[in-house]
C-alpha cells in the first residue's frame, strides 16, 4: 500500500527508510515535537527546500541538465504571491491569482529555455542560464516600484494563515503533495524516457523519442514546481526579496543539497535538504564551540569558524561528485544490496 | 601482417572495419583485445603521439587539414624534425603545384582535391616508416586521382611502408603490391594484389561485386 | 584568432566596435565626457580581456569550461593586495621607479600564485573529469565554493584596500578632459598583452600548435605532439593571466573582496560567448564591446546599465548564434 503511495519507488534500504520515516514524522508533528518559533521555522524551510531541490533533481539527476536559473523560478513564485498580496485585497483569491500568474510566467520562460537547450552544448547552456538568472536578479532589484527593489516586499496573509501552525501545515501539506507528484512523474513512462535521454540522447532520439520535447517538458515541470515552492516560501516568511530567493548563494545551496543527498533519486532531496538546513541553523553552534576550543592553534580556529561551514559542505560536495555520484542515498542503497 | 617497404591495400565492403583498423593502429581508438606490433614494439597500449613519433603518419578520410593555418604552417607542423628538406619540398611542388600557389594562404581556401594533396604532402614531408592512408581518392575528379596515383607511385620508391584503404579499383590495382580484405572486422583474405586482380571469382566472393564495379 | 573558412579576416566585428564608439559620441554629445568614458571603457574592456582570454582558449583547445576561473582572479587580487601592503612605503612614494618596485612584484606575485594554483587545479580537480561535461560543471563550481571559503580563512572576510601606486593616482588634465592615469596604464598594458598573445599565436611553434589544436586536436596528436601537455601549459598561462588581471582590476576598483572573482564571472562568460568560444580575437573585440557599452550606458541610463551587457549578448547571438568569430571545429 505504501508502495503505491510512493509510486513504486521505495527507499530500497532499511537505513534510508528509517531516516525518511523519522524525517517524515518529525516534519508532520513539528509544531508539537519542537515548540518554539525557531524550530518550526527550520521545519518549514526544510519542507520548502525539499520541494525545491526535488524539482532540481528532476532537471539534473533525471534529465542530466545543469541549469543555474532555478532560483529565478523560485523567485518568480515568491514575487508573484508577494506582489498579488500587496497590491490586491488580502485573501485567497489574491494568492491564487499571484500563484497562477507566476506559474504562467515560469511556464513561458522555461519553455523558451527548454527549446534553446537542445541546440547548444551543456556548457554553453549552463553559462546562458547563469546570465539569464543574473539578468532577472538585476531586474528584480531595479524595478523597485513593483518588486520593492533590494528591500523586497513584506505583506499580510489571509486570516487562516496568521496562525503559525496553520501556515506550517499548509506548507507541509502542499510540499508533501507536490513531492509525491514528482515521484509519480519520474516513475511514469515519461520519467523512464528522461532517464534514457540522460544516458544516451542519441540513442533515445534514434528510438523515436523527440528529445527536445521531453527535455522541454522536464524543464517546464521543474520550473513550475520550483515556482510553487517559491510561493509557499513567501507565504511562510510573509516576505519576498532578492536575498531570500534570487541570491546565487541559494543556487549553490541547491547544488550542494542535490549532490550530497543523491542525484537522480528524489529521496536525495529529502536527505540533502534536511541535512543542509539543520546544518545551516545548528551546525554553526557546534563549530563555534570547536573553534573556541582550538584557540591558539594556527589556522584551525579559522577553518572551523562558524561562518566557514560552507567550506566543509563544499568539500563534501566535491568528494561526492568524484566518489559518490548518487550521494548519501546511493551509498545507503548500495550498502543494503550486499 | 603488413610487409615492409610495400604498399598494402586494405579492401572491403562499407562497414567492414577498415577505417577502424587504421585508427586503432594509431591509437585514436582503443583495441579491446589483441596486440599491435610495429617493428618489435607492442604498441597497443601506447598513446597516439608516441606512436606517431615512431615514424607513423596518418592521412584520415576527412583529411584533417587545419583550415585556419596556411599551407606552409600545415607542413611546418608536420615536419617534426625541423624545417622540411628542400628536395622533399621540390618533390611535393612537382606533384602538387597548388601547394606552391597557396603556400601563404589559409588551407581552408583549398578545394577538396587540393586539401587531399595537402594532407598527403604532410604525411610525406619527412621520411616516414609507415604511412596510413584512408580513402584518398574519395570524391575527387579523375584527373586529380591520376595525379595522386603518380605521387604515391613515386613514394613507393622510397623505403616507406604504406597501408592504404581504397575503394577505387583502378588506384588499388595500380598501386597495391599486397592486399588484405576485411569483412565484419576480420581479415578474410590476404595475398598479392596481382593475384586478386586476375581472379574475378575471388573478387566476387570477397567483395560482393568485382573490383571493376567499384569505380 | 583563427577565422572560419573565410578568405579575409572578418572585419565586421571591429567595425561594429567603432560604430558603437561613434554612436556613444553621438548620444553623449560632450566630447570630453565621451573621451573619459571611452578610456574607462577601453581600460575595463582590456582588463576583462586579460582575465578571460585564457578561459576561452582552454575551452577551444580541450572543451573544458572552468567555472571556478573567478578564483584565479580573486587570488591574484588578494596576493597583490598583500604584497602592496607589505611594500606600502614604496607604494606611497612619489617616484615612479620606486612605485614600480612595488607594482612589479605585486603583479608578478599575483600571476605566479594564480598560475601555480592553476597547475594544482588542473591536475587535481579537472583532469579526472575530462570529457564529462556535467561533472566538470559541478566540480569546478564546487571547487570555487571551497576556494572562496579558503580565501576567507586566509585573508579574512573584510574588504581589503588595494591602493594604486602614488604616481598613478589622479588624472591627466588635457583641456577639459580628465583621463585617469591608472586607466591609461591599464589600456597600455592590455594592448601590450594582446599584442604579445597575437605574436605568440601567429609567429611561434607553440602558437601554431595551439591554433591547430583548437581546430582539431586529434590530428595534432596523430602528428606526434602531446596535446595534454600543451593544454596544461595553456591552462596555467590562462590562470596566471587571470591572476594578473585580478590584481589590476583590484587596483582599478581600489579594493578587493572575495566576490571580486565571482562578480566578474558573469561578465567574462558574456564576453567569451559574444566573442565566440575558443577565439582570442573574438574575446578581444567582445571585451572592448562590453567595456564600452557598460560605461556609455552607465552614463546615459544608469538603471539599465547592469542589464545592458546581457542585452548586448542576446543581440549579438541573434545576429551570430556562435559568437562573433565562431570556431570551425572538425
């Protein structure tokens, strides 16, 4: 039964299943298990980023496309909702309108990008997405009348979402639903074709699958989910700005999460996002303690300074690309096969 | 077995693996099994530049000339042991006059036949031990083909071993001393060219059609 | 600077450059402002050229795109800052020769350290992933993250000042035109480096090998040359140049932050895409275009200045999808 729920794509490893179950329970019961604003905020971020990273896994892990424009779609979702709620009457229709408009824009953009992606080499494509994302970020900070410029937009949310717990469960519920939808998509015939294209696009084309169409569809699907994730994030924070959505640092974070968690597995997004967000919030305290303890030793205190947590994740990332291409999930699955 | 000092023709139907054989010798593609021996070295695992250093030159089907470089620069690059010997250059100019005419012009301006001349000139600008040539006459006008045959005939007079893939029967018969026929990646016949040329039935069996029809 | 299979050197892109310069004059109106902006544009463009030429050659030769290239720029800038700080007495002296005694070591150190880092990078990070484009992009991005953090560790997170040598501060005043001394030096240096590169590429055997290798490296190998070694040499040279460019750029900005490299990367990508991946000449024209456009638009319409270069790239790609001087690869 659970198997059907997960579209037949189970964890395939006891440890992994255990971890996923633990994460699921922790997230589902977060308001009760971890009272307090900060833990709940962490939980909500995990939900949002699991979704965002999963949508990126669809692009990178399943279709084999490296795009640096993913944060752009994340931002479009956030700004869509923010602009709607700040310019129109606060209410569910505003949210719906904002989200719909954002999704529409994302669809168009991702469609165009998708058409472009087949004509050019992967490296060229990656560079272009970098330029496009950067252009969008510039637009967002320059058109301050609409977007609030560097400061972003703070807005009010409808009655129902004013309660932290209610807002949290909306985020959790939507993230869960969309994640399962993605799982369904990658395990469908569509998903299998994507994998075939990733392995050998020439052969896939020869077999009769128009790779342009599939790549474009994957692009669009990933973009739409990212947009919705952005909308959820904005609703949770009640704020959208360039530094919460469009910052290149976030793009890097996504890359780290998807590779360390495990590319092409979907569950990698869950593991990666959880580890990352927790590290972002709690690892720094641990590092600080270690760094203070190491005072006097040359270099070590600086290497373990709490702000340098990204260094270690970066090292883990590089090692993962070389040695563990399927990340933690891949390792766990390989282990359980023995 | 490619006899030293002779010109061996490598024949076979399309897809028989002739180009593959040449490319594998010069290690542009890797052999998955077996060994390749050259003069007393097993070169199957060697790198391409090291193999070329032994004195092996390669003239690919696509000619591989550097379009942005001048004819002169193309030849300078090919002459590894220093500037080309005057006598050699005269030799080249005699058989391939366009080389002199386009000396300082980008090789990309050359016509197909002229590019082929350049490609071969590069291979012979210095003495080589082994020259691998892949379908040099492909797509060329008959007059140019004759030119090529003459030049290669001259080359044979030096102590250079040549292994040539060719579909053109006339060229094959006039130049080949020995012959090897491939099918599906294996050599199915080897022997003297003269014998094969005289035996229509054998030709038919090995190549599907007689060599005559390959014109 | 290998033209595609066209008989004459393609003069349209340089003509375009001239057109933009003149267009700028027309739009700006005031000649002395135009001169100031143009010098600034040329200086910026040439510095970008120095920083990006290595990257485009490396890509043309070995199909490797190093997304961490900005790292060499940053390291160069930081090393220069440290050296200049150490020799601050010489930096502040009013004698040009004494200044040179600080400037030269700073530039050399920047280039040398960046070059060494390049050697390490090629061997450890890039070599294992030749030919695997996906992994290359990921690995070099990851390398950049780690390296940026290491810079933080070694030099701290704060902005470091990178002063110009005393004799190169301020401007020359000609009539009512003010031309910054340092910018002029940057222009001269940039042109000198470009000239040197052209000489190397067109008159030396190594240059010949590089040009041939960009077109068809398989054939070069079949002729007996070790293209691998050539690639390492070009990579190291490109990194050293990036380091030098970073040092000069830091002086242009008069300060250095960790993001100096990353900030340049988008611009550098735009430049090499406009120029045509693999073409040094294209990179030169592209860099000057970007420099001029950035400065003219920055003056005429500051709001769209930041995005103007990306628009420029889109326009160029619509005209020539492979860049100004496309590589004709076999």
